[in-house]
């Protein structure tokens, strides 16, 4: 079953065609990759999918729903979560609070329930806290729960961002360069981790990455962008041999 | 549980102090104490929008004005209105209506909240400096309207002779309610969401938070308390006019919450107290006096100069305000107490 489908998706910034004719059919439960040189339009795709950018043309359909008119928060409620290329954590909040903010969108109680501390609200808080602890356990940040998010080492911040995104209970997780700044050992751990969360949370993953080793070993399918156009798409072994892909990454 | 006991104990202590003041303190001191409470209400709710939610809202004077005028127009009797509205009579049905204080006050809060809801839609289409200008603009619009709608507000003549309904109990009662509500909100999931929005609104949106709804909540809630505070202020001063509620009032509130520490409710309480008391205490510099044998003439406006200097010093040494983002908790009170009166039990020496 196709969870996310884009048809001829594209966006123009004035005269610049940042993305054109982007077609993707993401099956449920798959782990796809989006690669290409810097400036190719990969994060633009994520911004379009998550609602931070309006397309100039084309469609995006998620689980049978047209995403076009939906603002970012509504897309997250539908089940599309993302992380950012430059980590965007709530730096002054604690690690635990960051994850709890992720759960907030799934609240059923209203603000006055919170102010009056009514039983339904209390129950919800307790439940969300328990789930937050479980998520922190998964990313191995349990011990850092009360620390200020801005003070965590880089690798931990990346993990926290993923935990926070998982808290929104997504069906599709868009990861923007999750391995950036990680050493080879950490990268291997990340690969295992991504496979685990996909299984445990029944996720579909779309990953932007520069780390070709990770992408070739982890992803089932790759889409290669260059200057806003799709120059190749297919399973990793094919992409490795594709002349245009080689040219884009290694030059002539 | 401990915290609840401490809180209740604190409230009891407050009630005792208020009772004592009510019975034994002079009128002037009672008035200052009442004013302190009103400013606590205003500052704490202002802090909700500026400190906790991170939006530079420069229009609270609009809501204070609306609350003050609404409450006043409802408490005045038709006979009084006839006398006050010299140039143009008050519109119907307000000219015939007169309600008890409690309902007028509540109406003031609700009308202010209603305007908050309506203006929230245009206001939150923008952010940052633009939001500041839009809210500032709205503050000015309300003042100008109050000055010109002769048949509604009596224009620049203002409304005089209000009954002094505001007692120390009303003012402090409202202050306590405001602090409880704002703190409860701040410590709830919705408060966390507001803090997240302040930190990084884009990330908050990506986490499924409808930031417009949350910001509107803070804005309307604060407008409600501004309205109530305005009503209380009106019935304390017993005379209101449009030039009482200029941007200067907003500016003072801004100073209070910045000095107290943006985002800290206890900081706002402390700062409101200091600001109001210092403002009154510094009146003496405007009277001529003799210092060390030298006669010093009273200079009007000197109060503001010294005030500004004091403010400067506070900000230089406490860059993020007196309390920063922290709250002064009961634990801190105990700690301060222990510092002053260290326990000297034999068992502690065995360590």
C-alpha cells in the first residue's frame, strides 16, 4: 500500500526552479532515501511535505488525504513528522519537556482541564509521562531527562530530536540528515536504531543523507536529486552504478 | 502535598496581613497596598504573553482601558451619568443600566477578553516586531476612541465620582486568582507548549502544535485579567480619563516584568511590589529637603530620573531580571531562611 505519493511536485522561487517534476510513491513500512549534492532540493522536498513551503505545482497525497491545504501542525496530526537539518530543539527546556511537547498534540483534554488539574488531565499527563520515559529509554537518554536540551552533546541532541518526533505518534518519519556529525561507530548504531524504531513503531521512513555508506546499506530505494530534478531513482545497487549519479557526486 | 500546605499557609499569612492592614493601617498605606495588588495582577498576566509565550505585546493598556470604562459605565447610576455626561448624553441602554460592582467588574473582564479574541486574529498573523507595532497600534486606537466617542466615554472629560468599591480584599483576591491561574497554566502541558512556541515556533508547529490557538489563548486570558485589573483601578482612583491609559502604562508594565525576569511569575510579583512601593517612596525627592545641613529644592520629575537610574543598575547587574526565568519556590524560601538562621544541632556536627 502506498502511504505517501507525490505527483509532479515542484516549487519555484521567483525565477529559480528549486524542484521540478518530483514523483515519489512511498510504500507503507518502507525505508526510502533521498540523496543528492547540496542545494539539490532535498530539504525543499521535506519542507513541501511537512507544509512549511507551498508548491507551485503538483500534488501530495498522504494516506488518501490531499496535503495541499493543510498547515504544518495538521500534517503532524495526520501522522507526518520530521526532524530538521540544523537541530531545532527547545534548548531552554529539559530533555523530558522536549519529549512531552511532542506528545502535546495528541492531548484530548482542554486548557481549562489543565488549569484546574481535573482528573482526566492528570491521567493524561501521567500516561504521557510514562510514554516519554519509554521513548527516552529507547534513545538511551533516560539519565539526561532533567538536563537542559541545549547542553547535550551533539549526538544526544540528534537522538532527542528523533525521540521528540516519535512522541507525535507519526506514521511517516522524515529524517533530515540524521547521521550528520556522527562518527562511523555512531553511524552504525544509528542504522540499527532506525531499523528498530521502524519495526517497533510501525513507521515508514524517508531519509535525506549524505553518508552514502549508510544510505546504500539501509535504504530499500533511493531517489537522486540534482539541481531540483530527479536524475535517478531505484534500489541502491543500481544507483551505485548509475553514470549520472556518479557524475553528480564525484564530478567528471 | 508539602507545596500545597505551604501555599495554603502562605495564603493564610497573607489574609492575616491584609486584615491587620485593613484595621490598623492609614488610608494612604492601604491605598498603596491595594495598588500593589492591582499591579501584580496586571504584571503577572502580561508576563503570560511576553515572558512565557515570548510575544512582544505592546497593547495591554487597550484592555485595561476597556475594562475600566466598561466596569465604570455599569456601576454608575443613571442619575450620576446624567450629571457627568455634560456635552453629549450617554447612549441607551447604558444610560439606564446600573449593576452591582461584582457584575460590572466581571463584565469589564469579559468585554476586554472579547476584544482580545477579535483582535487576536489580525495580531497573530504577524510575529516579532510587526506584532509589537500592531498591538501598540491597537492600544492607541482604543485610547483615541475613548477620547472621541463623547456619547460613550464622555471623551476627554472622563468619568468622575466613582464609588470607591475597590478594597484591599478585592485587589488581593484578584491578584491571588491571577497568580494561581497563570502558574497553573504555565506548569501544565499548555504552558509547556507556550514555552516551546517561545523557543522555536517552527519546531513547535512541526510537532503538531496549533501555535495560533495557543497564542490566542494566552492573549485572551491576559486580556481578561487586564480588564478586571482596569475595573479595579478605576474604582480605586475613582476618576478615569483617556490619558490615564496611554502607552506609558504599557511601558511601566513592560519595565516591571523585565526587571522581575521575563517568564517568572514570582519575579513579576516581586517586581510589581517593588515598582509600586518605590514609586510612592521616591515621592519625597520631589519635596524640598535638608540633607546634611544643605537645603535641596524639590525638583518635579526627579522621581522618574532616580527611577530610571535604579532600573539601569538592576539591568546591568541582573541581566535577565531579578529572578531570570526561575521561580522563587518554597524550597528557596527555606534555603534563605536556613542561611540566616543556620541550624546548630549536635547531630550535624557528627558528619
